[in-house]
């Protein structure tokens, strides 16, 4: 049996796209006959203290030397010393998006993260990322040579298409952890001028990761008196999320940046029209036939797009048809897992 170890910071069950990707790839590798060990690297990432970094390095160097080792980029990019200690081993750095591209970082932290991640990536045997956009950034800005770089995009589940609300009020759905990068403050600002239109927004996403972003979201809802129009549910079960998708009329997310955009892909898989931004790799996921994308941080443009699409049922119907057509081209998790297995096989 082929063996691989996945080294994961924090809790693998954390409800984010990055952790979701890790979980599904592990599941697919096991289905394909791989023995997958999970090694926890502890808490504190991507801002570990010295003791957390030392403990993580000890766990990594203890892994059998000939065994492929996949290290999630949330930790790998801030462990350049550990990366150097592992440079002769079959290490795969899994980069969801560069750490320095997170929203809200101070300039000095951006510089530190760029230097740290560039040094770590320089010694990885292979680098895997989840979009062509991120691959290009890693080549251009982090000096990752193309021959060491693979793109394995997230899969999607084949799922029934949304049936919609079939009512007078357009049901908007946003899915994502409430963190600054997801732009929920921007979304509320864009919706505030549209209170004469018939809409209601449900936000499904973890509210425990970024207290400041949650406070900004709640304050914006309070300021614009939108309590009866916007509901922020927090993290929900997969069954509840499927029900939300099924009854939605329009998916909207104002992300400032996405290394891929799994929530956008899930919306497409459900046949939903999408309003979003051009931040990062989102245009790779959302074709013009299915979505209306505006520049990140442009509340006015986002508001105009929402006004246009909320008020035009025929346009929503046409965009939904575009999403359904695009859904067929999205890779399945089986396909993504097989691609990941293939690249691991080249390391052994």
C-alpha cells in the first residue's frame, strides 16, 4: 500500500474551503488505496510563536524520510527552517493562496510573510496549488519554477440544481466564513441602497474566526436597519447548507481575494446565478454566462449589479442556464483526487 502523510495546522474539521479541500483530497486518496496519515502541527498558524514552530518542526522531521509529505500552506509558509530541514525529502507544499494575500495585514507583516513563504517554497520538492491564477503568482512573485508546480483544482459534488424560492422576494445566499477577505461589510453596504427592492439575504459561514469582521458585519446591519432582511447563521450543517442552496435564487459574495473560490464553484454546481468580484481566481470559476463580476472593494459597482439582477427575473433565468451548463465542466472530487494521487505517485 502506498503511504502519504498530510501535515495539518489546527483542526482539520474547521469549516473553511482550505480545510474542506484537504479533507476531500484525503478521502479520495484513501478511496484510491492510499494509506493516509494525518499529523497535527498544533495551533497558532499562520502566526505561531517560537515554541509552536519548534513543536511543528519536531513533528515533521519525525515522519519517515522516504514517505511523501504534504504540508498545508497555512503552516508551510511560516516554517522556512523546517522546510530547509526537510529539503531532501519528498515534500509537497499545498498552497491555497499566498499567506501575504490575506486581507487586513499590516505592511510589515505582508513583507515578513512574503520572505518566509518564498524561502520555504524554494526547497519544496513539489508545490501544489488550486488555481492557474495562484500558480502564476507563485511563479512570478515567489520564484517557484513551473516544472515544480502543479495545479489541482477543487472538485465539486454533482448535486440537484436549485429550485429557487418561486416567490415575490428574491432569496440571496452568501456562503463563507465571516472574515475580512470575504467582504461581508462591503456586501451590506451594497445592499443598503436597495431596500425598495424585494430581497432577503442569508449568510452561512463560521462567525468564530474573526471577531473584528463579525463586529463590522453586525454593526453594518444595525446601522442600515437591515435586521429583517439579512440573517447571519454562522456555520451550518451540510444538510442545512444544501437546503439553503436549493431555495436560493441568487448567490452573492463580495470576496476581496480568492485563491480559487470553492463557494462560487458550489453555487455554479447548484445552477445558481452568481454576483461576485474579480478578486484572485474567481473569474476562472465563474464564466460570464453565469455571473456578473465587479472589481473588489467597489461597493457602488456591486450595488448596481445587485440592482440589475434582483430586478430582472429573465436575466436571472438566463444566468442560471449558464450556470447549469458550466456545472458540467467542473471537475468532480474523484477527478481532483486522482490528479493529486498521480502527482504523489511521481514522488515515490
